[in-house]
């Protein structure tokens, strides 16, 4: 028989199978010899009290053998001669759209402006070390998209948007640890993602799909109100009756192309702020209520939100044991983001701390029309570049100094490789954002005593939280409201906010394109 249990145990019990066996046996009065296997199906940490515990959901096999589920790499039928579906972008939305296209027996043709994951590495070195931004190959553009180098966090609040489990199982199929199927906050790690993405690519190609790197789409071929194909910067054309646009939240050229073709797009509010770095040991001591962290506990996370003058100020993309990275997508701008390796073992923790923006906030840029939010975003990035002397160094300030309008006389070395420039961030950030952040940091102290400290270094700006443009689509068909066969998809179209939700949206758009309907 199989017994299902929900238990709360110490880190020592949770991390040791023998201790867990003894605990289950004693608590349920079951002889240890009768317990053939204990399978953990859900795992989370409860650190609300002084004694931190793990909450586990267990399946206990009593006098019954356990047969583990296998996740073999799928063998799709060869689609090289099948009807094509064009997918613009090889991020999570584009790659998972391609997998769904294969499942449905059609041929995915992925067109990606950037390079493959291996070749991207040199361009990342270029921005980190030499302050050189390759507009087509950087932290945002290239195989795997921004998700490849943004921590690999897989948790999502969009529980009703689609089949989360299927996305996670696909990732396991292509090389992720099965632990992501168990953890409440699953995480792969930036160091593990490139191999997983390469495995997905090899699967798509083996089934007869196509992937073209270094291919920026510069034109959409239309016939009346239907799309019939696309054209690249090299002049090459690909023809298909269905095109999925999955270019990500930084695909500004695609937004401009849609606008120039008379294809409707609309302004979308976003959140903008900074990226804050603390010593990981400080965050651990706050969250785990201890001076020295139990080595059996992972690097601790945090999630913060406050209402400041009627708008949200909140943490975004928190990276324990992580790194702050330069994520500009063209010369003349500075953008920050964060990531962690699988082990989350680095000495600092970082998180975006951002301020909710609204349509009225973009009025100073209303002359840009539908691009007002994008221009608001870009103006901060460009000003940061000027303030730091025309490099990829990040304008920075200690947290308490920032709230007191005091330029920090000294800044420690942080995880941000290009380096820092000490400035008054109040001169960089719009007053609305600066004032909200100052109050927010001080109010965060009530939730995390010790968070508000000059040990925390603020890096600016954090601007690419989501797309400043939404591409409208019919919610029943997922097609663009004007153009038949055009499927706006993922973060860039304004319908996702991370790896999992983007992957789900990619699968839905592929299904809608081929079958005319999709699983909600």
C-alpha cells in the first residue's frame, strides 16, 4: 500500500534518508522493514519561527515496490517535409512553442537574431570585461533568450495559465534535476541551463525542424490581413501561413517593425527600480534567525512588497548566492539584472527592488505615442550610461546613503563585474521612483530587521522587468486582433513574466496556430 503524509521535520531529518525513514516509522508506528521506499513529492521551507523546518509531502510505500517515473527524450516523427510554422525567437516561449509544434506533427522553423549558447559566452565576456555590447548577442538575445542567463527560477504565480507540470517535466527530460518537480521554488541555475537548451535544440533538429541563428527579422510579409512569411536582415525569406513572435521583453526592433507595418501595438505599464546586493550571510541571519546558518539549509531568499503612496514597491527576481549582470542590449545604455548558479553558493544575495508604474507616469514622453513607456525606460538606461562616463559600470550608492541623499565615499567590490561608479541615484532616477524606493527600503526594515543597512549596495537601473509594449491578440484564438496567422507570444508580447509562464504561452500559441484552439 501507499501512504501519503504531510510532515514537518528538521533540516537534519529532511536531508538524511535514514533519519527520515526512522522518523516516518516512529511517527506512524510502521516497522522500518515494511517501508520499502519514501518518495518526497513536495518540499518547502518554513522559516517563520526561530526553529526552521522543512515541510514535506511524502509517499510511503509499505510492503510495495516503488517504480520511479522516467522522463525519456521524446522521439518525434520526422517533420522535415511537413507544413512549417515560423517562430521568431529562441527563448523559453519560442523553444517550447517549437516542441509543441513537433508534438502536433508540423515543422518548426526558429529564427533567432543571436548566437547559440556556446558562442554567446564570448559576447558576455565582451560586455563584462571590455564594456562592449553586441546588439544581437548579449544577456537578452541568443539561444535560450534572457532565461539562459537569469538564474533559471521556475516558480510562477500564474497557476491557472496552463500546464506547469508539463514544462517542468520537459526540462527534466532535457537534463534538469528531478528536484525541480519537488521544490516549492524550483531553480535550475545559470550554469546548468546552457546544456539543457542545447539538448532541446538537438531534439528539434533531429526531428527535422530548423533553427537559424544570427538571423534578425527585418520584415513581415503580408497579404491583405494575413501573414505569409518573414524576411531577414540578409534578405532571405521564409514562407508560412502561421508565424509566432516570441522575441522577448527587449525586442524593441520587433515593436518598431510591427508599428511601421501598421500592425497594432499598445503601451503597457511596467515596473522600474534598482538591483540591491546584500551579503548572503546577512540575509541568512535575518531569514533563519541565526548568527551562523545551518549548512543543511540553502541560501535564503526573500520576497518583499509594500504599498508606498498607493503604489507597489516590491522585490523582483531575487537571486540568493548570486551575481548582478550587465544586460544592456545596445551601446549607450546600462541595464542590470541578476542570476544564480545551481549551488547558489556565492557570498552575496541580490534582488531587483522596483516601483509599479502607471500610464500617467509616461506623460512626459507622450509625444512618442505608443512608445511612451519604452522611451521612459530607455531614457533612464541612457542617462545611467552618461553618468558613469560611457561604460558599463553601474551607477551605485549605499542604501542608507541613498535615503539621506549622501553620495557614498566608498563602495565595496560587488558581484557586478564591470564595476561601479559612486553617484547620487536621486539624480538618475525619476523623482517618483527615487522617493518610492527611499520609503520602501525603510519600510522593508519592519519585515526584515537588518535589511535597511549601508552594507547593502544599490546598483542602477533595473528596467527590464517586463515589456513596455503589449501586442494585442484575440483571447479565443491567440491571433493578433488584425493579422490572421500572426501569434504574439510570451514576455515580449506582454503575456508572460518568466521562464515557466513564457514556455506555457509558447505551447498555447503553437497549439492555437495548428489546431485553431488551445488548452486553457
